[in-house]
C-alpha cells in the first residue's frame, strides 16, 4: 500500500471520527442545557405555586378573623335598620353584618321580584364590603404577624415538596428565608446560600409592606442532570476507544511499512555485498583454468591472494547475517563467563590495527580500569567491540586521517566504562535516536558508499542489554562520534 493512500485514509477517518465526536459532544451539551432549562422551569413553577399558597393561607386567616368577629353581632344587627343603609352605601364597618328577610308570599309577583333584586344587591354589597375589609386588614395588620405564623418552615417544606414532585423535580432541596434587608431569618439544615447561579428565589407576600425572599438550593442538582444524560457517555467512550484503536492501527501500519522498506534495503545490500566476493572468486577460478596463468608463479600467487581475501570477506558478511539470528534470540543461548575486558579489547585492537593503518589512520588505547572483570559471553563481547571499531572506519572522514581511541575506566557503583571515539563524519541529530534500530542505516537503499546491512549497532545494543549494561552515543555532525558502554563488574567470590 502506498504511503499517500495511507495518509488519505488516515485523513478521511480522522475527519470522520472528529465530526462524530463533535456532534456527540454538542448533543450532550444541548441535552444538559435542555434538562437544566426544564429543571429551572419546574422549580420556578413550584416556587410560584408555594408563594400563592402562602398568600391564600394568609387571606383565609384574616377572612376567618373578620367572619368570626362579625358572627357575634349577627343577631344584634338583625333588627337594626341602619345596617341595610350602610350596605347600600357600599361599606361595612367592623363588627356589622346584614340579615335581610325574604319577601312575603302574600305579596304580588312584581313586588316580590323587586324585593328579591334588592336582597341580591344587598348580599353582593355585603360580601364586597366584607372582602374590602379583609384586604384592608391584610395591608394594615399582616406586617405585625411573626414570620413563623405567616410562613412556617414545615408548611413551606411540605408545600414546596409537593409542587416539585408534581412538576417532575424529585430531588432533595434546602431553603432559607430572608427579610427585606437581606438578612437570613431561618433556614433548613444544609442551606449554604451559594448564590444566584445555583439557587432559585421568589418573593413572599410581595403585595404587603413587609415581604420576604425564599431561596431554594438543590445539593444533588448536578447528579440529577447528569443521570438524565448519562446514557450518552458510553457511546462517547466507545467512539474515543475506536479513535485510539484507529490511531494505533495507523501507527502500526506506518511502522510495518517502514520495516518492510528497511528489510527491502537489507536484502538489496546483502545481495550486493555477497555478489561482489562471489563474482571475484568466480572470475579468479576461471583465470586459473588458463594455462598461461598457471605457468606464471606470480599470477598464481596473486589469484590465490584474491581468492583468500574474498573468501574472508564473504565469511565476514555471512557472520553478519548470522549475528541477526543471534539478535532475534533471547539471552538464554549466551554463555556467560568472567572475562577481562581490557584483554579482549587489546586483542581486538591488535587485529583491527592493520585495517585502520590501511586507510592511513591510527588507533590508540588507554585501558586504565584497574578492575575490568565483567560477566559476558566472550565471543559476543568480542563482536561488540569489533562492530564499534568497524563502524568507526566505515564512517571515517575522507578529508582527514582516521583516528580511533578506545578507553576503559572505573566508575562508581562497581561498573566499567568503555568509550570508543572517532573523528569521522559524525551523526546528524535526527539520526541519533534511530541508529540502534534494526536495519536502520543513515545511508539506505542502493547507496553503497557505506557497506553494511544496518544490523551492527542494533546487534551491539541488544548484546549490551543482555549483558546487563547500557550504551549511549554522543556525536557532532562533521566532527566525530563517541560511543559509551557501561557494564556491571563481575562479582568475585
């Protein structure tokens, strides 16, 4: 699959998931907003109903007071002719009432009808006067009544609870009552006066001179709102999980594609590296079949040297491939022994010195570690040092003589430090983090100015890790590199 197609699919799927998440979040926000509006509307209807109930209760109180007062004078005013006159004038003083006898059956129809109209009119005026008297008493005397009589906390709690339930708001609530100056008169347990954002309020007895403010709070409001929309949360979570899985799949696809490209480069490089010595050996063999060549001792010696050198080169490349199989295996195949790292490094340097001097360079050692006994696989440790030196020669700078340095020192914590320095071309910063990856080469593809399969440093990293150590690199492009190996010292009984 082409990388452009992968990017296209990634963009389409990302936009799809992004749009899906956006619409789900917007739907969730709208649902929460709608539920809050419904909640607020139900609460305010309940508060209005509670306020009206308290005002009706107070009206009934004063009405009963006036009716009781008037009832005691009913019989005294029965025969008082001035009562009717007072009623007909549209007023009724406190303590007065009116009882008007019905027309006599002996009267004629017209007279009886006229008397009946007068009776209805008188009753209307009486009731009007009575209501007027009640209203005047409320306006005059309501402020003198204690709040506990006008708005008892139990009455408010029962009435408000009933109204809230009727409006579908079945959640716990607390409330407080404030006077006209804004001072708290009384409140229920848990009332905190959190402010206008989280509380609802309504005036009580607003038509009188002395009024109060009822404030209600709902401690579990957020849980109530959330419970009504929580069914959306699982779908949102599933969408996020799908998005994460998709991104993870895309990352794996890019890594797989990259690994495939590196393996292709490896096969191309391996084919080239193996083909060259095979072709040279084949050509030398064909020349040996020439009688004229066999008669010349110098030619035979030259062809023999060529075959020998190319055979060594071929064997070295095969060993590189075998190192890859070791790289794939676990550390169970390693044979750990206690060895002197200074001795092994000295032996490798003596062997490698010829190759460095061939390019006009030099290699020096400073093996200053007093205790260099480490527990490693001797053969693999030797290959590690050889790979680091070989890597330094590969990436030498053609404009100056290659100079290699390898040092060993003791560091704290019973550890050995091995440092391999070179003055080669160095490594770019963007490549530093990847040079220990399998098949990764700074120069990839069919560029053969630098030989190799991209396995050397990956193999070194793997082996040092299995030895219980660590490796790091510092490099400046154009000036050289420094590889530092830290290994634990062997425990000596």
